[in-house]
């Protein structure tokens, strides 16, 4: 009797998987997207958004997923996009599809549920192994066609005064200024808008010690008398 019940549970799970989820393959071209995050935005996945079809348009799209037990996730990460999660949470599995130069960051307090990753050769997965994932390389991933030009925000026309590297960073963050910047102030904010670090700069390249910052997503702001520029980085 116990064996029969166990077999029935497995069959039901496979049936649910077949009805709800797209095929487990590098070709996801026909799947419907329910939640779209647009270029040059930083967002937190909240309980009002569907997790069954999450699409990150690029570049410079960052999504911080803190939801737990919110249903199985299907996350599509384009080049230049970063998805940060502590919440692989589905009873069956979550799935992540990552194109070249896309990044998936799995935080240390992630649930120990099974999740599957499909990625192109130059995708970044941090950490590279977690003990509860299946990783499948794809020579090329086919994503659903999405209009990513809708929703681009004002920051796309903001003058770029500096670059940050590396990103993600762990101990030191280098700020490299362009020739249009002379002097001003560097500030680092967390996602609550709290100032975590502040220093003056004379326009020379600057190395910031960020080793005391907690793991997560931050904003670097560089401000002069009449210019302001912001970029995002990840501390891991």
C-alpha cells in the first residue's frame, strides 16, 4: 500500500510538471512571460508578481528575489542582467536560463530545494556549485521574443561619469572616472537608501574597501557640482 501511494505521488508530480512547465531544454522560444523587468532598472521581486515566467531584459537589469515558497520559478536572464536569489523554493524545481554575460547569484541562505540551470558558455553562476542543482550547458539558448524597448527609464540617457570593477566584488571596488569628471563625492547606498560609505574624490581612479558590507545589491553614486551618475554593483 505504501509503495502504491509513493508511486502515485511520483506520477502526480510528473503530471503537474508536464502541464505547468515548459520543456526542459535549451529551446524556450514559445513560453509565455508573466513578469518582465526592463533595461537599466533595479527591482525586488514581490508577492504581486508571477514567478512562473520571469524575463530580464538587458542590459543593466538587476532583480533581487527574496520570496520564499512562492511557486516554481522560470527565470530568463539576458546578457548584462543579474538575478540574485535566496529563494529557490518549489517543491519540484525552479529553472534558470542564462545567456552569455548574464549572471545568477545564489545567496548562502537559499532553500535546499532542487533547481535546474541552463546556460550559455559565458554565463556566470555564483557559487558555481551549491549541492542542490542540475546544470546543463547550452551552445545557444532560445528565449521567447519580448519587446524590451518598452519601459526603459530615464537613467538610460544619464551621462556615464565612471565605471566600477569588478562586479560582482568582494573586498575592493575600483571606481574608474572618465575625462569629464574632475572632483566630487562618491557614495554607496543599500537598497533601502541608507548611506553605507561616503568619500571625497579628486577625479582620480579610486579603490574602495567594501569588505565590511553585507552580501547584496548596492548603488554607487558619483556627484559633482552639476552632474550626478549612478551605477549598481553586487557584493558577494
